């Protein structure tokens, strides 16, 4: 089957941010799209408006006659009734990432990887190439202001940028021309039991780089630096360009940072060449994201002035320290962070911007397995919050083991309070049984001038937006 010749496709889990982008792509290419999901959301409504037939709930009868391929999220098990129906009919199945790899097999694919910052870096790179008139196609796991489709930009060139999801080893579906590696830190512990397992997936990704390709890597991250050292021979054999930044050895692009009056200035210097960039999104982590995006854009032929202008104009993306509005004199932000490092980095950035404000954090952990395995890292990650409300953990079906069943945010609350007592620190630390209760408690705790961050990858964001 030539994937480019299909006329009708069915999606299981069509409301997911990446799944919806693939569905929009096919609709734009004249493919008849149908699909299902467990609940209606913004993406299912948009797809319905564009002619997709979307069913709420999964059932065999949702699969229309004449469907030529079934595209499914990795969260949909083989026992899903629509997948079972497809197999009965002999309809081919594949994940959304496998489908994209097939659809763009002849493109110059750039995979943006790392434990943190993939969405932001993908957006930054896509916007930089767009401003440079390099016409990329971009799929990102968020919504990007400036992209008409939010999570998708359909371009006219050979460049295809994709946020490289390491969950379930999705990024290994691609044979990329280029890759950005922002950072590497253990995550998705239901898939990768150890850091060595996690790093090995990135090693396999690098082994798939095409001849003459390009790798941009933050070697200020020890795990990234070690990975590149172990992959050096294979990359050299492919004549790949390896662009290292934020390191201290000769040949690295040296990274430096200065922040003042709401603007972050960072510089990249190598030998006699120096690039300077201004950012209006806060934090060291965003500057490092931007450095990776800038160096890749320059390698792909974007002129410096266009890259610098694009980064200075960048205002952030959906659910990445996204300003929602003011509530009783407090500034309220939504953030997707769900890993301890993401929590601490976002809180540090908020403190940089609003040093005198009381920082109120409402955090919803994302699935029990991650919370159990990274528990010791989560406890100190909340240190910069002056008020902390921990919502009960968001369950992700199929991703928790039996030993995870008793894990609760109540245990995090107890551990945080114990650490505070050891430090002689007094602050409000509370448990909320669900997002609605968490929002009610946040509203009761607010004071004028507070900075409030509603954080998590689950459904906490839905409740946060109801505040306005």
C-alpha cells in the first residue's frame, strides 16, 4: 500500500494533540477522515467542523465501510473494539508516529528530542524556518501562536519538523536527517526501568541519522555529552555534522546568559563567530531550548537575522507558562510540566520574573508509576513555591503496574511537609482530591499580587480555564 494514495482513514484517539494534527494533515490532502475518542475536546470539535466524522466512545460500528487504514494512539490497546474490527476486515493498522514516518519518508525530517522542552524547541525552530521562507511542515505537541492550525503547519519544502516523543520509543519510527537533543533525564519509567534503558533509546535514534545529517546537542547536560561520545564513531562514519553547545571543550559553541527587565539575552560564541539573541520567554531552560533551535536553523540555511528576529518575537506556546488572566489581583498561568526538573525550572523562572510575588503552585502529578519512581525528586522540586496545593494523581490507563495502585499525592504532601519541618520552613501545603476541589482551594488562598501556576499534564488545565 502506498500511504500517499489512501482515500479514507479512521483514527482511534483522534482528539489527542498529535493524532489531531495527523488528521488535519490528511483532511488538507483530500483524505476522508473519521475517528473516535473517549471525550469531546477542542480538537475533536475543530475536526468535526472540517468534515471529519467523530464519534465519542469506542465501538466497532464507528469504523466506516471503505476505510483503508486505521491510525491509533499507543494508548489504544489491541483489544480496542475498533482495532479489532479493523483486523477482522483486513484493514492495516499503525500508530500515528509510524504513519508520519511513512508519509514523510522522502522528506528531510528533523526530530526534536529530549526529556524537557521538546514542544517549545520545535515551535521555535518551526517559526525561525518560517520567517526564513524555508517553508517547513511542523507537527508539535502543543498549539503555536502564528500557526493557523495550532499544532500543525503545512509547508511547501522538503523540511519536516516533528516533536520526537520518546514514550513507547515513538521517535525511533523516523530516520531523521537531523536531530536536536536538549537534555536527557530519566522519565517514562513504565517504559524505561533505568536511565541506561532511556539513554539507549536516544543512542538508537542517533544510529538512524541519515548520511550527511546534522545533530545539535546540549553537551552541558552530562547524559547528552556521554551519549555523543559513545555515538561519535557511528556519526562520523555517516559524515554527520555534530554541533555541540553549552560545553567547555574546544569546538563547542559557548553559551552565556544575561537577564534583566523581562528580557533574556543569550550568546553563542565559537572561535571568531558570535551570535546574540533576545528572548521574552523566561528562564535558563527556555534560553537553552532557543540555543538548540537557533543552531539547527542556521545549519538548515536560515539567515541569522531571521532567526534572531523570530526568537525575539516568540511569546511562548499553549500550556508552557501560558498566561490565563488575572483573578482577584493575582496572575494565573497554566503549565504542562509533569517531571520534577520541569517543575523546579518553571518555578525558578517565575521567581526570576516576579521576585517579590508570593508564588502559589497547584500541581497534579501525571500517573502513579512516574510519581512512585521519581518520588524522591518530586519532593524538593516544589521548594520555591510559597503555597502548594497537590491534586490527586491523574491516572493514565494502561500505564500503571499493580504496585502503583496505592501511590497518592497524599504521600507527596506528607513528604513535603516533613522536608519543610527539617528545614524549619512554614508554608501552606495541602492535598486536593480532584481538580475541581483544587481550584476551589486555590481561589480561597489567593491574595492580590500572587503569581499562580496551575501545572500538570492531566485534566487540571481544564479546571484552570474555568476560572476565567
